[in-house]
């Protein structure tokens, strides 16, 4: 797996946490393209993080990311979900289903996102090493 595209999403309350996570880990993901739904994209860009914009989640953004996952154009999904939001609309449920169905790593908090990225970096390094030997 060659990690190139990470979809990032965050409930409103967690958008600042997403920016902090990205700032703290910027050096881990050089050359990676970030893809985000509308308001998340606007928020992280306003804070100096470059991102490809999709529509707002409820207005087609989740479906656009789902299509990218199905087309193998997303390697990881990081969705910082507010634990106080228990009733997710159908698009979010479909996003989670698609990640499971397409075997795409899906993180819902900074700790799991960090482990996914570190795991993929290690996997890539291991594959490069095996090719050399």
C-alpha cells in the first residue's frame, strides 16, 4: 500500500482537534493529499492546512468520499466523531460500511488515526526493504 490520500472529516466540535492533529503530524505524511468534506475543508484550510474540497457532508460530500474509496482513491479515513452525537445520518453509516467493505482503515479519534498512519508508514518501509533484498 502506498499511502497517498487521506480523507478527513470532523464533527463541528472536533474540527479544532483535527487541525491540531494535522499540525502535530505534518512531518509524518509528506506528499499525502488530504481530502475533506466542505466545512471541515474550510476549517482546516483557514488554519493553514492544504486540502482538496468535497461538498458539505450532508450535501453530497460523504457520497463523493465514498466514491473515492470505491475507486481506490482513498487510503485512510479519519473521521473525528463527536461521541455525544449518537444518531448518524444515512450517509455517515454508508461511509462506515464502505470503509469496512473496501478494507479501508477508519479512525474515529486522534489516537487511532496516529496508529493507522504509523502502521502504514511502517508497512511501506517494510515493503521497500523487502524489494531491495
